[in-house]
């Protein structure tokens, strides 16, 4: 099941896991333990793209994850155990953020096949250098936002011609500067770069603000009962 949630107005519940607050870099959940008749152990884990980010053990009622990436999907899973019984409740949520999608052509950079491998050193170097070069043209405020993760730049694809990069710019909703301001600063920085020759005719940045909407998918597996351990 997939639904759109306005987290300011709704408390979304996935079995025992309740989404309380979602911000650009924070996810806060609570656990419903009111109907548990005996002591149970709750562990809450956070993962991104099937990779474990953090696990909180022996959680008592609430779990808060901070310093997350802006506009990024995470899956939160609570595992519940007591006696010899186990169960899980999972929730998929995207942190808040405004997304801009950009494309830039760089004419003084030679294309290499390594640019099509996101795990290659060349790809990572390109992303790092591109972000650093853009940062140079930012105001101090936007530079600080980039450093602390309130603005995130990620290359999503690199193709020939000479080098054409597709990328996203994620902007935290609590940033005082609007997405439009970030967009204009980004283009101005590309226009003034000393490292790259940018084809501005083949450079576009567009997007829309999505400060409050989150897509959530939940899966709940009930705990089983036994003769000596009734959990529900």
C-alpha cells in the first residue's frame, strides 16, 4: 500500500510503529506499547537503499534519528521480541526537502567509461570536484548550508557530449533561502567557474517545492502468542 501523508496533520501508524515528526534531517517515531501485557524488547533500525544506517537498542517508547540526508527515502524497522516470539513493523518515509533537477554540459572535460560507474574513483572524484567548484561561487550562507548538509548535490548520470551531467540538488525546508535562490546561485556559480567550461545553452535546473509530503509504505508482522507469553 502506498499513500501520501501530510506529517503535520496526521499521525501515521504502522502496527506498533508511529511516525511522529519528519523534517529535512530528522525522523522521530514512537512505539505503541500499551497493549503489551508482558515486558518486551524493542530495537529500531534505520536503513537507506538496503544499507543499515543506525540501530537503536532497547528503545523505550520513542526513537529519534538525526543528521539524515535531505529528501531521501529511509526505511525504519522496529523488531519486537519477548520469550521465544518475534515480530517486526516497518515504515518507509522520505525526509522533507525541495528537489531541483539539473543538467550541465562541460566542454573541457573528457568522457571516460568510469563516469558511468557510480562506485568508481573517477565518478566520485567528479562529483566531489563539481560540488566544490559550485560551492566557491556561493554566498557564505549557502556555503555553510552545503557544509552541514542542508544543501546536497548528487550526480545521477553522466553521458557523452563532451561530458553531460544530470544531478539533483536537495534543499532543506528549514533553509532560510528559497529553492529559487539556490537555483539562481547555482547557475551563477557555474557561469563564473574557473575549472570548467560550461555550455550554458545546455544547462538547465528546474524543480518544485515539496516541503510536507512524504510517501510511506508499511509492513507489519504480528507477534505470535504462546502458552506462557501473551503479547497482544
